[in-house]
């Protein structure tokens, strides 16, 4: 196989980038069970620690959105708080990708989890009125600091999965299990948040989230990892961006994630408004988030098992279409059980699209670029979604929540169709 003499030549020819292991004529061995990646001790520690922490994170997200709604009764403020972490995330996430390629990813994750714990404790004290009664702008400011933390945490976390999987063919299984873990928490967290909100208020949810970060820190410190080997030369984010622009499948995945984050993932910002329309308040809101999590959790399990045989591109675009259609139908629903059923379907499509897209990108990107490419990929999702929440909130204020959902879902479905047609056209060109 041809070896490139310089990094510049490699980047100019991304489609011919040499894989990290020589190709084989035999098929890649598949995971032996849906939980195959858990046989690796480091990944098992990561999975358990993150499972506890993400439950706490979902409790905080539900409690924070409900607290903002209770304080302001304006959908626009839900969008403001959702969008408050966008600017610092955009400013620092590219740097976060460079840091993830330069320093130990485990050390980065430990530091970011400590910082997240401090923010959750501060939010707890404000909510309990230790210094002054909590106000919506307090939540917006803390969301901004959370954006800085996530800018360093997410690229390192995305790349760290590769560090703790001993057999690279199990990467897809590990990412599917990550989705199962995340969305299992998406079901359990809001359910617990609904109970805690009613009995003890939002402050108790924030306190439980702060405690949950200790599980992640303990699991990271317990891992046995070889010394981290950083890239020896100066790093430039331009290399990651160049790879994405020249590698069309990755570029389409980034564009799909960005449009999804802008127009349909941000629909969750309006859940408190929709729950209020059905006169169900906190419990209705937590049920909506849990229903979304049930569908996502089911998809995560199927991705780790039977869906692995389905071509990745099929999973990505079918999942995107299913997600967009379900959100569109929510905007027409007149019965709350129908809303819950549609949110279950939307959660299924959301993870089918997102997890399959993440797997495709991570399997294709060269190791020395992984931190920077995943920083851009994460930026397309995490950096854009708060702006989508901001726009959805203001549309709901001036039009209505159902109309805002209708407009956003229609735009996303149109973009998904265009990207799919582009993909099919490129495939035909390669075989013509």
C-alpha cells in the first residue's frame, strides 16, 4: 500500500488515507454479543461511571428547564438559557480538540468532571437561596460556564472511547452501548427528576447531579492505561477541518448533525410548553423526556445487536427521516398519549441516526486527527443545538409551540432529503 511522504499529501488525499491496520480479505469479526465491548475492563469502568453521571445530568437538565419556565413563564427564556452555552462552546471547542490530541484524555476528563461538579454545587446553592433568590439570568450564566467545560470534555470523551477499546472492530459496539447507556439515563433521569421536583424541588435535582460526577471521577482514576503518546509536532485545527471538507461522507455526517441539532434536537426546549398546554406541568414534562428516552434506549440495544448488519448509510438517513417525521406529527397531536408515542418513535430515530453517524466518522478518521475531527463533529451538534433552542423558543413566543415544531421538522426533512440525494449521486459517480 502506498505510504505518503508528508502529512500534507495525506490530507490532500483523504479518500486514500491508509487504515491503521492493513486490510484483510476476510470480513471484520463482529461483536459476539450486544454487550461485547463490556468485556474490556477499562470500557466497563467507563460505562458504569458514565451511567451514574448521565442520570444526574438528565435530572439537572429537566429541573433546570422547568425552573426557568416557572421563573419566567416565557418560552423565549427557555431558548436563552439553552443558547447561553453556545458561544463559549463555539469559542473553545476547537481548542478542546487540540488539547485532546496533545494531552492525556483521561486527565482532561478528570479535570472537566471536577469543574462540572463545582458548577452543579453552585447551582444547588443558588436554587436553595443561600446567597440570593435564584433568577433566570443566574441559570444562563452557569450554562455559559458549562459550555466552556463541555468544549474540553466532549472531544476528549469522544476520542477516549478509542483508547479504552482493545479491539478496534468492537468500536461500533462500544458506541452503540454508549447510546444505550445515555438513553437509559434519558429514561431514568427524567423519571427521577419528576419525583424529586414534586417532593423537594429543583435544588435537590442539582445536588444529586453534583454527587453523580463522583462516579465518573472514580472510574477514570481506577483505569489501567498505557502512557498517553501525544502528537509530537505542532497541531493545527486546520488539518481536521481540511480532512472533513475533503472527505465527503464525513462532511455529510457533519452537515446532517448540524441541521438536526438546529431544527429537531432543539425541540426538547419546548417540552415544558407542550406539557403546560396539556395541563400536566412537571409530571407531563418528565414523561415526555422519558418517553423520548425509551425509544432511544430501545434503538441503542438494537444497534448493539441486530442493526449492525444494516449498512451504515441506510441507518443514518432512515433514522433522520423517522426522527423528523415523528417531531412533525407531534405538532399536530391533540392527545397527550399520542404525543408520548410519537416522542418514543422520535427518540428511536434520533439515536439510529446519531449513533450510526458517530460510528461512521470514528471508523474513518485517522488516529492522529481524531481529537480535532471529533471536536468539529461535536461542535456541529453541541454548538448549534443551543441556537436551535433559542430560535424555537422565540418562534413559540410569537407563533406557538406546535407551529415552531412544524416549521423546524419540515426544514430538517428537506435537508435530509438533499443530503441523501447527494450521497446517492456520489455513489453512482464512483461506479460509472
